[in-house]
C-alpha cells in the first residue's frame, strides 16, 4: 500500500509581508494610513496544494496535513485537510477531509464537514457531512448522512462511518460477530466496497446470485450443499432483506454465513 505524507507546511514570515505606504489602497480593505496598515500583519501559508497531475495514476492511499488537488486518478483513500477533485480527476476510494469540492468523478465515500458537488461532477458514494451543497447539473447517486453537531471533528465522522457495516448487520441479528464483519470487509477489499454497484447485492439478478453461490458460498465458505440447497439459503436471505432496496453485500454475506454456521470461519 502506498501512503504519501508530504512535508509540513511552512508559513511565511510576517516581516516579509509587503507594507502598505501611507494613503496606499490595500486590496480588499481600501485606503489606510500607514500606522494602521503596518499594525495588521498577516501570515499567509506558502504551501501549494499537493497536485496529482492529469497524467498520473496513484495506486494506494494518500495522507497529507495540507491540501490535495486531483487532476489524475487515485485508486485508494485520501485523508487531508482539503480535497479538490478537478474536472479531469477521478478517485476510487474514501475521501476524508474538512472540505471536499468535486468537479470530477468519485466512487466510494466522503467524510467531511463541508462538501460541494459542482455542476458536471459524477459522484456515486455515501456522504457523511455537516454541510452539503449539490449544484444544478451535478450527477449524484448514493446515500447522505448529516451530522447535527457542527463542532464534531472529522475524526469522529470517520469513526461513525467505520461502524456503518456493523450497524447495518445489527438490523438483522441480535448478536453481532464483529470479527466476522471485519473478515468480510477484508475479503471484499476496498476496490469492491468503493464501487456502489459492486458493494450491493441484487436479488433480482440470477447471474449475481450465481456469482455469490460460486465465489462466496462454495469458495470462501466451502459449503458442500447442492446448488439447489445453496440457492434456497440465498433466497431466504433475500427475503430477510426484502425491505432494503440497496442490499449491502457485507450484510448479505454475513447473513449467509450465519445461516450456514460459518461466522467463526470468517473471523479467523
């Protein structure tokens, strides 16, 4: 896994700030006498955004204490202060930042205080936010969870999101096996869970259920039952989750493992 941590930001020395001359117009302030202008120095960060250029593809996670601007492609999670996904940018993963602005594409999840989805963007993900703006012309498909505590830190939002899978499973079982949930998440991997369609199970698609039977039931759980018996188990789970339009693959797999007595296998 690729984890990138840029150097710490360096602030400009206030003494190097240009000093307005007497009766000189200061942008955004107007005409100030010399004494007032020199008594209000301002520190300005000189650290530019960490840029992922348009011709770059990053495979792995990015971590920064500053800003990240994505013009290329990132297949992994991003954690920093501020993220901008430009019109040419694409991210497959989870974005955690105080501020997130998207002009390009995102498949995965957003954990942020302030989220802006601009006109022309294509976003398919879960959004955990305090403030959310979706401009006309933005393409958004997913779920939204708003925090009622504006003072809540991004780290707390991350903790809330990390419990999402377990919270969904708890709706269907009285005794949660967290180790089994974690095992399913590891089995699926971030590549599948970051893509909305891949992270869900469609009970109306026979080919989808066949893949679940062959790849998860037979290979991962090592079930020895006949296809008809496994199909009956999948049908029971589909029925149990029938109230859910979007059936979480993690929850679906958990319930299959629970019905077949294989939860301890997943947690090992």
